C-alpha cells in the first residue's frame, strides 16, 4: 500500500510517501523564519507561503521516494491530506494539491483529522510505523492551536472529552515567550531557558479547573504578565523592558512547571476515571523534555510519545492515518464529542 500525503494546517508545508508502513520520504518546509518577526503565525502569509512552496515539497517527496512527476495512474493507493483543524487558507492549499494528485493517480482521496495525525505519530520508530498503539487509551493532544483530551477506543474511534476554553498550551508558551522577549516559536525557547533556571521560583497558579476535563491557560499567561508588570512597570512591554536573564529563566521554569503539572494531572485523572492505564501524548508541545519526564514519572501508566522528529507538523503522520483507515476498510472516522462541547465537524 503506497500513500501520498499532504500537511498544510498551519506553518509547515509537508508532503510524504509511506509505503508498506515504511516512510519513503517526509519533506517538511517550515515557515518559522517568515512568521518570527510577528511573534506568531500570520494566516495570510502562511497561505501564500504554502502555495509557493508546495510544488517543491511535492517534488522533493517524490524524488526522495524514487518517484517522478507527472504522476502515473496507479502510482498511489490513496492520497491523503489534513482536512482540519487549521487555518482555512492554508488548508485549502493542501486539499487542492491532494485533489490534483488523487485525480492524476486515480487514487481515492482521504481527508484526515490533523490531531489524529499527532496521535498516530507515536507509532513511528526509525521511519517505520512499527509500534502500533494499543487501545483503548487516553490521548493528550497539545499543539499551538489545540489542547484536547480524547478517549481513543481504536483507530478512527475517538471521543473528545475536554479541550482548552481559551489558549492552547503551545499558544501559551508562545505568548509567554513573547512577553519575555524570546523569539517565536516560544516553546523550545522557554524550555531552554527553564533548563538554566537556578534559585527560588516565582509562584504561578495551576489552572486545574476542578470538575471538568477542560483546560484554561490564559489566566496563567496573565499571571506571568502581572508578575512582569510588578517587576518592570505596567507598560514594560511597550517600553521593551526585559527581566535580567537569570530571573527570566526562573519565570520560564515556573511557567513550564505550571503547564506541565496541569497537563499531566488532568490526563492522569481522566485515565483513572475511565479505568485506563494507557496514555499517548502528541503535538508540538509533546517535544518538551520536562513534560515527557513528568509523564514518565507517572506510576501505573504506560505512556507513549512520538519521536521528537514527528512531534511537530508533518505529512508522515497524515499518511499513517490514511493507512490505518484503509487497513480497517473504512474511509470515515468516528469522532464524537462529549456533551456540552462544540462539534468541529472534522
Ligand atoms: O503541533 P505543532 O507543530 O503545530 C500546530 O499544530 O499548532 O505545535 C506547535 C506548537 C508551538 O506553539 C510551539 O511553541 C510548541 O508547539 N512547541 C513546544 C516545544 N516545541 C514546540 N512547546 C513546549 N516545548 C517545546 N519543546
Ligand atoms: Zn499540529
């Protein structure tokens, strides 16, 4: 089974070829340098950059897989793309590319949920999808745009149990980094600074939101902002005032500890309440070493992560979702939401 896949939900343009569970290619063009000066992703710039880069990314993915354009009929058994969630203009680029490739190769087109991709990315080891997930499990999906807890009962059988009511975990990392004068994307920068922290840490709240499986990170971001205003003055950001590096590192550490503790506690509580001992963590934020270490310290749970190379957005994970769906003989997913949560319709 040979699958061509596209990923263009946010600021990575990616195409991959997966054959028999082995990755033949996974080309990723990151737009980070384009968005850095705005300290976040600018949707219109992202769409244009996807449009500009996708021909090269497709060419690269085909060449690395030993294939050539133009695509011949029968070149692929399926063509997959991330249908959402993501930036509308960016999504359209991947979808159109996938439709064209599916038409040329006469293959069925499969739209997959980007967050399912982050979950299934846990199966890759050394470029092979050789470590199948064991279901049922609780999935924590933590990216720049989303923070969700899923009850995963099998491939394509998911129930959303909770999600953030405001900022996503990655967004909180990015915004706090911006307040501290660190570059975008903030997650890796905050992690590096946190690792250097020495001495007494500031005290930030743990947004546990008791009685719900939802998350909320905007209050934590505001707590950091109040701390900075207290130390540097109300208009610190406008005046470009920054903490001394040692104190900045301690703020990063205290913030990261608060996010980590909240994510781990809510995930573990959810798994316990469902009587499940398996957890899988995916998405850009799952690259964070402190978060991984905290999950690994959890007693009584088997916790899976994706290899760091597959934590951020990539088309390999999209191809794998399509493969698992073809193996199961079904083209549509069952993604339901818990009562009271909005159904995004992916
Ligand atoms: O999944 P992803 O690549 O893109 C989206 O689907 O959004 O996630 C990107 C997010 C960014 O907010 C970035 O700051 C965060 O993941 N991130 C991290 C780390 N690496 C990336 N957050 C915390 N620690 C990291 N090491
Ligand atoms: Zn993502």
